[in-house]
């Protein structure tokens, strides 16, 4: 949420339950995979659903970054980069 809020001028808040029938704009994010592969890459995949109060739109995503260094801290940095890329993708999707 921090990255998504920084990407645009909206303010998204965390809610523990998602109700697709609400009239309030909302986003639900479902993460399928967020892990390091044996092929030296980090993968983040899943989907997000946007409910603008009038219609519901869903989009799948698959983001990947190559690991060019060894070590846990480098892997975490790449994972963080993928979260930032996802928030930017969502922001652009919301602007359509």
C-alpha cells in the first residue's frame, strides 16, 4: 500500500476483508508466487481486482527480476523492487 499510495494521489487503506459488492472503490490483491527460483531469479505472480464502485476489473500479473549477486540481502532487494513494480503497474492500470 505504501508504494501504491506513493505512485499516485490516491490513498488506499488496508481492510481485512474484501467485499466485491461494496460501492466504495477497492483493490484486492492475490499473490500466487513470491519466491526465488533455482535459475537465479525472483518471481512475483498473482492477480488484482479493481472495484471502482461501478464495475469490477481483474488483471493477472507475472513479474520477474534476475539475481546478479549472491546473498539473502540482494534477494530481498530484488523482491522489494518487484513490489514497487507491481504498485506502479496497478497505478497505471487505475489511470485507464
